[in-house]
C-alpha cells in the first residue's frame, strides 16, 4: 500500500478478487460462462492439494474448451501481468498445482481439453488433449489392442497434461521408462499466448534442440501443455502376477536380480512394500485381504508381461519363486489365478497412499538411489528417522526395480498431527542427507512444486540451477507461469 493511502481505506472489488474485474470480464467473453468459475464454493476444490498441505485462493478457475481459447486467455494474462497456475487433475504430492493465498493468481484448468484426436495402431501412437485422464487414455489404447505403458496410483483423475508436466514415473518405469520416455510430440501454449505445435509422431527427428523435453517435467513453469503424442506398445497377451513375502529389502533385491537374470524383458513391474504399510492397507481399505498365510517384514509385487501368447510366464514365475524359496530368499508367495486376483494384489500396492492418509499425518519423501543401494538406504534412513523422532513409524514402499522409494514417515501413535507435520523439513532433510550419501536424488517422480524449491540451491545449485533460471527467464520473462513452483 502506498504511503499516501489511508490505513482505513475499504477494499475495492478488485482488492477482494485479487485480479482486476476487467480481466475476468474479458476472459468470460473468450471462454463463455461455462469456462469460468468465480464463486468461492466453486473455486475452493481447485485451490487445495490432495494431501491438504496447501489451501490457496483463486480469483477464478478458467476452463477453456479449446487450445485457441486457452491461448487467448494466456495472451491476455501476459498483457495484464496476471499470474497463472496451470492445473490438470490436481493430484500433485508437492502442491505443484495450488495457487497462493492472496487470490492474485488464476487457476487455468485443462479439464475441458479432453478429446482423443487420433490413435494409430500401426504407428503405435496416441494423440490426445491435456485434459484426458490417464485411465481414459489407457482404455482408448486398449480398445485398439494397444497399451499405454504408464501407470500411476492416481491414473483415474490425473490428466495427461499434468502427467507430462511433472514427468510422472509409476509402476512400469522399470520396463518402459518415465513419462518423458513415452512422449513423441507436444502442443504447448507459451507464456505470451503463442502456440507451439510440435505434435509429431516420428521416432527419429534430429532437427535441433528437443524442445518437447523442455516442457516435460517443467511443472507448468514454462507453458501449458495442451496436447501430446504418446508412444504405445503392443497389448500384453499374457501376464503373471505374484505377491511375495520376504524378510528384508536385501532379499527383495536378490529376488529382483534373479528375475532380471532369467528374462529382464519380461518384467513390467517390481514393487516393494513394508509390512507396516501393508498392515495399514488391510486395516483401512475395505475388501483388502493379504493372500499370504503369515505376515512378512517386506513384500514384493512382481508382474511379468509379454505381447506373445504362450510365453510361459506362469511357469517362469513358479520356477524362479520355487528356487528363491529353497534358497531362503522367499518366505511365501501367492500367484494370481485370475484377473480378479491380479487386480486384488495390485490394489494392495495402489492403496498405500490412501491407507497412510487414513492412518494419520505423514511426511512423504519421494527419493531415488541406484537400485543396488536401495536396501542400504532404507536401513540407514530408518535408523536416522527413528533416532530423530522416537516412535515415528517408517513406511517405505515403491519402485525398487528402478530405485525409486517413497520413504514415508507416519506420525507416532498418540502424537498431534499438526506437531508432526511441523517437523516435515527437519525429517526431509534427515532423509535427504542419507540420499546424498547414496548418490541419489531428493525428487524421483513427484517433482518440486511448492514443497521443495528450498532444496534446489543445495542440490542443483551453481551452473545447473543457473541454466534453469536462464531458460525460465528467456521463455517466461514476465514470470507469470506457475510462480513459486520448482525454482527457488
């Protein structure tokens, strides 16, 4: 407030809204009444993250129906200096799609950009708009006998634009890679409102900088992804899924190396879960049942898949597990006998985040280390956290096949949730110290968002962070795209 302003000046409509009324009125002419939400009861669900760590406020939620509408909105925001928070399914674990608290930012939702533009089963490509959910994209591919080999727990609500903007990983990374490995082309609205159409379906296109990879993983700080060309794979004709009980993370890694040595190409997922985390799932998720007679300290979910019928995956699974059982690597195992049993086993893994949420407050660490170092990391990080906060419950789980572990900490029994969550930076820093010792990364697949920018100078400082900041300044000189996310 200027010095000359009277301290008791009543707020105007613009002050209350945070964004000038004229800007909102012009946006309404672009997107229509259906494309803009301004009532607080309508905007509130968009302004809170899934974990409820951040509760922001938005003057409006803008929901364009076409790329042209979205581009016109962004151009207007660029001219008026109005900050934009791009948002897909709002499933971020790090507050990456939540506005600030003062109402000065607009949420730009891609929910209405939900068309499948093309599917070519011969090319094995799928061209889709940003608002298509990952689950809907998977189903569209399956209808044509193809597979979109990207799977995450939130796939029912996560949208393709957000999945790419955060370079999501998921369960099948061990075989197919992260999101950035599955995108061939993008359509992006830049911060000045211009549209870059890079929707190419080519496997080889060696014509300068790979611009699409600038936007994959940029968390909406460089532009808004509006459409993408995704790589597909042949639909598996045969699968085999097993849940295994093991005594340690070392045993889980030993089991993984046995499957790798036998036929690495057949492994589509290899997931690790702790006994405590599994107990939360059975306790809180209706219908969740452990298919093993005796509880174990750790569990492994292994899935094999092949596009070739008669690949003998069930026999392979049985042979490897029988040998592991004889060598005391394995305690027990259950192999799915039907699609229903396969889904039930996968549900035990997929409901881990929801079960922890129902158990109480948790501090989440999405970290990665070299695959060979996962057991040592879990052991040392567990000891560090238990020494830091006696009674804390350590719940590691995740993608041991690619080295990504969600090293989560559940509040001690009897403690206050608010007190525990107030320790989040102390806990994360303790875990990350161990991550550093094991040559890992403090963010494997969830991104930086609002939660972790303070870590960037320490982990990515110097030349690397300076390059990121120069890219940001060159593409978004006005700084309107997703302020406060990713970069410190």
